[in-house]
């Protein structure tokens, strides 16, 4: 029997009241989330400014869930160590601002700290050749299904073929890399992304805009796990 893929739910706290992010963490814990997604935007890579390592450090004291920090920044070399010091467990860098040499330097810096490296792609970005050659260095490949910047956007369903392509590449190398789906994940579309290989589901509005955000985490998990059993 083929084992059912493990599904992980990662609420994105950017969708909550930024003046009360501690409550967003508490909701994730009470809802049984697997990890917390932290969207860091510098105002250059994407048209928004969110929060820095000081906020991550403060939130780290609220729980021991995995902190999945998504660095939507133009110069990740300036920030990687700071977010590791703050308590991040995974740092995902954007392929659009890197090349193979810069990625290797970042990977060495993160690996020295015993933490994980992810690589993120905008909806319009295909996996570059240099990244294909380094898939084995990743713990996570993040495919954005909305354009970076703001929470609450609808999922761009035209990204579904790309999910299939990158999932096939991961399969060809024998697995070992989580396919993380980031953007517009809702109960109504979670089956589609899981069918195409998604295993880490980032949900901002899909959790925090609901009347019962704690229950929304369980609802997303139930639908995603049902889809994984079908796959």
C-alpha cells in the first residue's frame, strides 16, 4: 500500500490583526496547526512592508511550532542570520532574486545553524535550471498561487499545471522535498492543490477570516487529507 502523504497546515499570521499577532499564534496552537507561516516583505520585492526579526522573536516566545519564514526580500543575505537568531526554523528565499552561487552561500549559512532552506516561486516564475540542480538542498519548494504582497487574494488557478510540473521533478529525484502552496488556499480549492502534490498548505484568509478560525484549521486538514487519500 502506498502511504498517504502527510498534510501540514501552516496558517499565515499576516491575515490576522497585526496589532495582535500573539493571538494569531494562539489560534494556530489551539487549532492544531503544524507550523506558522511568517510573510516578511521589504517593500521592494513586493508592494507591502510587513514585519522584521524583532516581531518573529517576540512571537517565538508564544509557541514551539515550526516557524516557516518566507523572505520576500531583494537582498536575503542581509536578513537570513537575523531571522535565524529570532527563531525561524525554515527560511524560504525567492528564486527571482538569486542565482546558483548566491543560493549556495545562503544554504551554507542556514545549514550551519541546523535549519532548513526553502525556495519560493512567484506564480509566473518557472523553476530555473540552477534550482533544478539543487533540489536536493531544499526542504521545501514554495509555489505561490497569488502575487506576493497582500493577504486575502483569490488563488490563481492557472498555476495548477506548474504544481504538476514541479511535483513531477520532486518525484523524479525520489521525493524528500515538501511542495508548499502559498496563496488563496480555501476549503473550496484545497482538493485541487493536494491532487497536484501540495503537502504544506499556507492559509491566511482561509483560516483567519473565518468565523471560527480554530475550527477552520481542522476543516482544511480534513479536506486535504481526504484528497491525499484519493491521490
